C-alpha cells in the first residue's frame, strides 16, 4: 500500500482516539507518524531487490511484532504530551490500531 494511504488511515485513528485530549491536528500527526513506522525498515540496506521486498514484508509488518511494540510506542506517546499522562489504555489502543492497520493493509 502507498505511504499516503497508511498515513491517512493512521491520522484518522489518531484523531478519533486521542484527538479530544490533544486536539484533532496533533492527534492526526501522531497517528500518521505511528502508522508509518513499520515502513522505516526500507532504510535497512539489502543486497538484492528480492531481499529488500522479503525483508520489508517481514517482522515489521507482523501483527505479533505490532502487539509487542504497541505498549512501548503507547508509553512514548503518553510521555510526549502531558495531556495524555493518564490515558495509558487509550494510547496503547491507538498504537496497536495504527500499527495493525498498516500490517493488514500491506
């Protein structure tokens, strides 16, 4: 899937989940950035295009890895904005939804 679709879906998730607490624009930015995180694996060098493709669809696009990474990303989100300090489940849910939709769409 193209990055614009991934970011747009993540922005929608961020707006719906944390938008009331931090504002719609900031929620969209946070959700979009989190949804695009799995695609950062393209920065890892590969020897062949096939290795790059297989590596890109590997661990970072796994729902299992998303479930492990979501609490870490959710906690980072909580501490990035003081308005989210008491919203642990909300931040974790937003992170798993944004990461999970990326894996499902790809």
